[in-house]
C-alpha cells in the first residue's frame, strides 16, 4: 500500500491502490490483515545488538462495503477483506519469497544480518520472539516452538506444540529457569506448554 517513506515529512508514500474506496473498486494490498510486522512482538539481544522480527509476507483483496451495517461480534471495518478468488476480483499477483520468516536486523544500520524462513505456519498462528542471555532466540511458528542461535540463525531445537502459538516467555522459580508458551486451535483447544532443561513430563496425548 506504500512505495516508501517521504524523507521530508516522515509519512508513507501511498500507492493509488491504498485509496481503493474512492473509486469503488477493490485492490490487492500487502500486507494483509495479519500484518507484516504489526501484531507480533519483536525482541532485542544486547549482546548481538540485533532485533528479531517475526515477519508476514501476505496480501489480501480489499473492497469497500457499499451497504455497511453494524454486526455484533464482527470486525465492522466497512471493508471486505478476502484472500481467495472471486468473480469480481482479478487474478491474485504472485508474492515472492517466503510467506513467513524470522528476520534478524541491526537497528543501527537497518541491515538484515540473517533470516530464517518458516516452512510451517502462516498468518495469525505465528507468535513473536524472545531473546535470552544464553544467545538463543525463541519463536512460535505455526504449531512449532523453535530455538535459533541468536548470532547465526541456526535452528538448534524445535518441538510440536499444536495449533497456533503466542509469544514465548521465560521466568525463574526456585532457582530453575522455565520457558512457557500458550497455543492451541479450535480443534485442539487451548494449551499452555512449559519447558525446563531436565523436564521429564509426558506430552499430552502420549506424543
């Protein structure tokens, strides 16, 4: 929806498609409603000096609702947002690159140092990131909880947690460090997963 930032005003340089409601015609816009990096928390590692951004490479077709009426329990944006095909919609343009990824960036230079694509998960089911003093960065990606080397991006560990994932958190109790993450789906229900290095509890369902 924007081609860049106006250096004089600091405002986005909007594309014509961003004002799709003015001519009563819809338009494909990126990012979609799940955001590019709007919703999910990022983290910062003071040792590496990097920020770790969960990114969504998405697009959706936006149309104004001409006979809008408020509906209880709905978004009520006055806009129809769709991702699939329609008789009133042109063919979807192809997006390049991975649909979801973790981007490690140097905020001082705005340079991407490394990126890790997500083979699993897309959209609202992906959580934010958490950095630790042990040079790890954790993230939720679809049904996976993944640990990366914060310097190189190498995947060091991952496990299934089922359904979508929130942002991981860590805490200490009685001298022991724990890592917890909330997740779940309409099919599997809500879940809270908690890990520690010597944890031996069986996985739910015997998995």
